[in-house]
């Protein structure tokens, strides 16, 4: 593991270049296997081990982090250092850089906790800057790796999309619009959420300019009732003008007569993806990916009320607090205040 706070030249960058994506915290997952292989006395080949070390100090740092999980003597033997050398390293007075890194790591942990474990190093770095902490993004990334602080990551599963009916009468009307303010274009879509072995559905309406979720509905059926409820919630909360464009995919839930009638009644212009162009609605797809990564993947829900509670908690957090990379690392609500 890279030593947090090493003085002189920043050897962490050279180590990182050699290791590529094999970060210290991620590589630690392979430590158990390597040490188990050495239990019988065989020494683990260094080239086969997933951790790259640039110095003995980095080896000692790595052993320090993992000593509660693995035998100290065995780790010293596997990584080619002595117990005496390890204890001598521990007894040395910490450098000023190390003390600074320790304090910075605590601030990083606080920001990460406030993000509910969703922020990676870019957002943590931006949050620290907004709080007046002048620190480099690479240093933040190194400290997060050293302390095992990681953002939630989703495992994406690709499935073959079913063929959808082509509604030639509704073109994509939002492609050529130049967005200058909120409530010019809204985008909507539906995603699946599994609850107790049964799929439920979440319909969301988002402002394309500010990325703010302006309306949503959750229910057991993927139908026009679901999409109408999300739309009506958005209209009730935002009260948009009659020049609004509402863009969706070509699903029947948005092309049904009841939905078209409500859109026309509100004076909203309907827009749909071009045939075969799923990226036409990329903004809402990106939101679903972020939401599922933050609060859905890796968890199980047995009751509808459980996931409703999560949604009621997460969506205000997303709108008001979660930093958005495409908005110069401010939340959607903050971005709207800045442009109004």
C-alpha cells in the first residue's frame, strides 16, 4: 500500500502508473488468497501478487492496515521484510506530512459519510474545495485508496431490449433546443425495482437543464396510470409554462391516449426518441444508474414500504445535496438558484 504522506517526490504517482487500476484497497481483496498459499511455507511470487510496492515503507504501511486480518509473521515473510524492520518503522516519529494526511483522511471520511457512501474521489475532492480545503485530486484519491474509502459501484447487467412499437407521429423535438433555463425540457422514463422477488416500477420526470427530479411515482404496474401520476406530481410542484417540451422513449405508457390527452390539456409539447436511438434519453438513464448505484444495488427489499422510504429519503438528497459532475459539482437545486 502506498504510504500516505511520504515526503520528497510523490512516488505514489509512479507506483500508480505501474499498477494501473490495481489500487491498494482493491488489491487487498487478493491478500487472503496469497497468504493462504503461503501457509504451507511456500513464498508467494511477488510478480503474481496484485499489490505493487515502491518501497519497504509501503510494504510496512500495507502490513499495518492488514495486521488485524492476517498473521504478522506470515505477512512479513510473504512480502520479504522482517518483524524487526516493521516495528522499527512503527516506532519512528511521524512526519508533518503524515500528520497532515491523517487530518485530511478524517475530513475525507466525513465528506464520504455525508454523501451516504456514494462519492468517489472526484466528488470528495470537489466537496473539500467547496469547504475551503486546498488539496490535490490525486492526493485525495491516494488517501481514499489507502483507507479503503470507495464509492458504491453498480454491476451493470445487459439484457436484450424488447421491440417497441414505432409511433411515427411524435418526433424528437428536444434535439435542436438550446437550453438556457429550467422548465424548457423535461425528460421521463420508467425503471424496474425488484421487491420480494417481484418487480415494481418507478417513473421519474427530470428537468433536463438542471438534472433535478421534479416528479416521480412508484407502483406495481408499468402502465399509463404510473406515468400520469409522475407527470401530474411534476406539474403540481413546478407549474411550468405552456412552452415546455416533455421527452420520453417510445413506450406505450407515454404513447397511450390518456397520456397524450393530458399532455395536450397542459399545453405541453410531446417528444419521443428517434427509432433505435436509445441515447436520445441518456440524461434520465444516467440518473437511474446513479440512483441504483447509490441506494439499490447490493441491497434487498422485502416490502414496498421499504423501498418507498428509501426513495423518499434519497430523491430530496439527490436534488439538494448530491454533487453533480455535469453541473460543475453542485447539486441540481444549487444550480437552479445560481441560474435564476
